[in-house]
C-alpha cells in the first residue's frame, strides 16, 4: 500500500497553504475583523485560488480533482486559514451544493450555475435542515407540488449555511408524503425567484465567518430544469453529497488540528515555568503526543474514505468512521490546546479559544456523532 504523495501533490498542498496564508494572514484580530462574516471580495479571492471548484470538472471551470486530491487541498486550506468559518462556508458551497449539480443536474443547469460557483461570482447555500427535521431527512415539512413546467415550493429551512449571503440554494422538499425517503426531491432555487425570503445571520457559537440563517419558500415556482436527478431521488442526491461533505469538508478540520499541534509545540518550546521549558513537563508533552496521535489516525481514516469513493466502492463505513474520528478528534485537540496555553488560550487575541468554538459544531453538522455511530453499527450488522 502506497502512503506517499507525488511531487505534484505535495507541491499543490504547499502552494495552497502558502497562498491561503498570504491571502488571509493571521493578524491577531480574532475578536475583530477575523470574526466577521466574509464578504464578496473574500469569496472572489477564493475563486481565484481555485478553492471553490476543486472537484468540479474543468469544462465547467473547476479543477477536476478526485476526492483524494480535493481533500489534500482542503486540508491545506484549513491549516493555512485561521478563519475556519470561511473554510467551512466554501466547503459547504462546493460539496453540498456544487457537487449535487455536477452529478445530478441537467446540462442546462450545470452550464448556468457551475462556472459562477467556481469563480466565486455565485454563493451557494445548503438548505436541507428544518426545525423539525435535522437528522431525519425523510420527513421534510417543505413541500413541492407539480405544476405545468415545474414545481411550487412552500415551507421554511433553518441553519442554511451561507444562507444570508447566497445567490442560489440547493434544497430538498417532500413531493410524495407517502413514500418516505423516496418521496423527497432536490432543487436548485435562485435567490431572486419570487417567493424566496432569506433571514439575516443567526448568532452562533463558532464558525462566525460563515453566515447561517433561515430561508422561506412561499408559492415559489421552480422550473423542471432545476430539479436534481428525478422526482423522488432527492434522498439519494442528498446522501451522495453527504459522502463528499463528510469526507472532503472535514479535511479542513484535519488542517485545523495540524495547526493546533504546531502552535502547541511552538508554545511549549518557548514558554518557561518553574525554571524549565513547558516541553520538559511530561504531562504537557504527553498531551501533545496524544493530540498528534488523534490527528494522524483521523487523517488516515479520511484518506481511506476518499480513496474508496474514488474507486466507486461502498464507502459508507469508511466515511462514517472518518467523520467521527475527525470531528471528535478536533474538539479534543482544541480543548487540549486551551489547556496547553493556559490563560492565554482563554483570551480571544490568541485565536486558540476561537478554534475550540469552531471545532464544536463539527460534531453536529453533516450528521451528528451519534448518527455516525449508528451508521457504523448498521454497517457492522448490529
């Protein structure tokens, strides 16, 4: 089994890391500008860096990368950019929104929206979650009824990533309430369509750079050309996008964990207490050793999940294991970093506490840790 990256892959990682650090420097303003939501200038810059279309085919303006190469670039993005909400928002835009269009959209839809998505001229919002439907996506209250030439949507979505800033939404609605998950259909809806109303940003614990809000559809007409796949295929479309999201999006969190390990190592080498470097205290050095163990284990699981996806193998188990390991591991890494930095880790100026706040939601979105454990148990035949 080959564990090494090619020279080209290593160069891509290094180039992305350097470009992101130059574009979004860590300037100690974690409590100020760095905690504000992104703007169009930021988004267009991500488009120029190629980070908004990594896995989109080149004919639509993307990079045309497979899952492994995509994950490697997102990992570098997450390591180099201290604005984790921006990394998350860009990844949700790509994996939860662009990839369903790539794999299930009509050619007309692909040509209309994908180039703008890749260049950063369009922002896409992932509109699946509802107040009464988080993990259970087979019981959506948003409905879509067929009319001549399309569908009419009614209902509200919550926790829409990029929602307040988005130009279009990838959303899902019940089209046959008797069919369970086979009665859900996916749609791409323009922000400017009649009957679409988006709220302002919600106040959140972390990922503050990515605005999230509610989106309401009131007798909103969506043409047939904007349907993803076939009517009733929405559950499969969503789960397919979740494969991309649970694997590749979480590569950004592997990058964040790498950055935390790196900062902790630098800190304990330089900081002295009781006449000794912190690194010389076994309790401190062992804590960092455990941080490194968790991040490397999570990284290997993530790479394997992407490898299986690329080869068309059933990857449900590997993706669930990867998502669980990365999300739980990065939360623990952030807690360990706060402990390692002590009082300085509790201050907003250093950015350590921000990493903890950004890490916590990783155990909630894209399927909670409990959902991942349930998926793992089912794959084991339990």
